[in-house]
């Protein structure tokens, strides 16, 4: 099993550009999450999904969009990149009700200049 | 979810036990204590969780006080590879409401010294 796979690992964007962070999991987990982590800080939840076709906002959703057309994939879209979105982005999946079953990807380091 | 308080940083000598404290004085009866860790630049990794009984697995032990207002994560023989940020999280189990999210605080930076 590959677990949770995120691409790309690194990316530099110019202000105003758009991009999609890809996340896919092969564990048949129905819950998926996007977190961001600013330097020296804990993780903050951006969006999550409890199943295909269902998404919901987390703590810091502004400036982002998500979709969940399949169980495996949960892409995160940045429409108009801003310097405040410079961060490391982590995707995770889980199979409730076992919250200890969170599996995280290796992260995408995004810099907006 | 109940809030947690952890020290910002701790040091531990290699080969010694690392004891990481966590205060969660407002914990509710149905909330579990979870521990995750994050090694530099990697995604967080689940370590252990418990409700009220002490728990042990191949990675660590979790000691929860009788009143459940605090807990301690114990790494019995710390190695250099245990250097990481350790997060204590308190939450309910389940698949609805707040159980849908895992909320991370700032954690404790554990540095294992050679």
C-alpha cells in the first residue's frame, strides 16, 4: 500500500497564480483532510470530506476550494495565490470511528512570491 | 474539544526515558487522549491513545491520572530518531460532529541528546 500520496512535494507560485495540490489514498478511507502548517506552528484544518461528493470547511478555508469526486482523491485548489498561503500542506485520511487511524501524506511545501 | 497544555520544549538523554506531560483539565467523560508526533518536515504519526486506563504499545506508554485531568506520554528508551514535536490531543471518538476533525495545538519539541 502506498498510503497517502501528495504531489507535488515542492512548488513556487507567483502571486495571483492558481494551482491544485493533489492527494490520493489507496486504503479505501472515506474521510480525508487538508491541513496547513506554518513555520513553528501546529496544523490547521482547511477542509475535510466524509465521503465522495461531501466536503466541509475546517478552521481556515478562505482562499481554498476542494472537491471529492472519488473515494481515493481529494484535490485542494488555490485560485489566486497570496503570500499568506506560503505553508506546508498535509493531506490525511482516516476510517472513523477510529481517530487514531489518521494517515498523513509527506506534505507539499508551497512558497508564494 | 477540551484544550490541552504542553510544555514548549524538552530535552532527554539518549537511552533514558522521555516523559512528556499534558494537562487537559476540562476533559469530558467521553473524550479520549491521543498522542501524535511529527518528525521534522514529515506528516504527523499516530503514537497511542487512551480513555482512562493506562495504555502501552510498541512505541510508548500512556499514563492518565485518575481524575483524567492530565496525562504523560512515556518513551521508555529514547533514541535520536525520537526527536520530534509531540502533540497531545483530546477528543471524542466517532464519525459525527466534532469527531470528524482532529485539532492540533503547538505540541512539545522533544530533543533527544547524544
